């Protein structure tokens, strides 16, 4: 098997990243799309990966390795935006990272335009706005969910290590002069947990 990360000359190189979610899917369709769009990419520079699209780009092993090998002037081609990240926020971060590396990024689903070019930057501005909107929606949903849980009497956060009875006993023992370290050992918890019982 040819290693897609084999070293090449310092001249501009074109790489393709093709991702499928399951082993039942094949990368050939994406490769054919790239060829139809006019990209001639040696097989050794086509980097395949089978991984869920819900995984952030930089947590995808093959994609992370590819980014480590990309150099200034190189070109990365993908068929769709979701190849560059799991959502608008992740895609924006990935394109910004590659742009700083002076790597051009072409996405066929967007007409093959370079996302690091002025026209591509306009697209990325819209994408960043979508990403910000997604962030705000996520925060809003999280806060709404927490408020709903509290209104239903649910405790938010990590469950307490100690029961109310244990906390009362600890307070009494602290008042009697027992050290925090001794109590932490006895109750099998951290010194901080014991200290919080004073409050």
C-alpha cells in the first residue's frame, strides 16, 4: 500500500481528503467527482478515511496526519464541506488553520472555489456567521434545558460525594478539631470536598 504521506518535492502539490462514514461506503465516488471537476491527483496523495462525520476534523487520525504534512502552496481538495469538519464552527476553524498555513482549500460543492481566496473568504464570512448562530443556539438550548431541569427539581452538575448526614457529621468533627486530611482519608474523598462542608 502506498503511503499518502510520502515526501514530495517542495513544488505545489494537490491532495484530496475523501471521508466515508462506514466501511460499507466507498471512496471511489468522491475520487470520480474530483476527476470530473478537472483535478488530477496522484493516488498517493488521495487520503481516505472511514470515520463518522460527527468527529471534529482535527480528531480524525488521517486528516490530522494530512494537515501535518501540508506545506505552504499546497492545495487540498474535498467534495463537500462536511469533509472539513463536523459543523459550521469546525469547518470554519479548519479553513482558518489551513489558510494560515498558506494552503489553498477547494470544495467541489461550492463550485470548486478556493475557500482561502477573496471569494472563498466571503463564503467563510457567511459560514462564520452560521457558526456563531449555531454557538448561540447551543448556549440558549443548554441554558433552557438547565432551567427546565431545575424547575422540575433536578440537581444540575456532578452528584455530591457525601450525603447531608455525612456533611453534618464532618462539620461537627471539624468544629471538634479533627483535621481535614484525616476526614478526607476516612470518607474517601478530596480535601476540597471536606473543606466545602464548612460552608
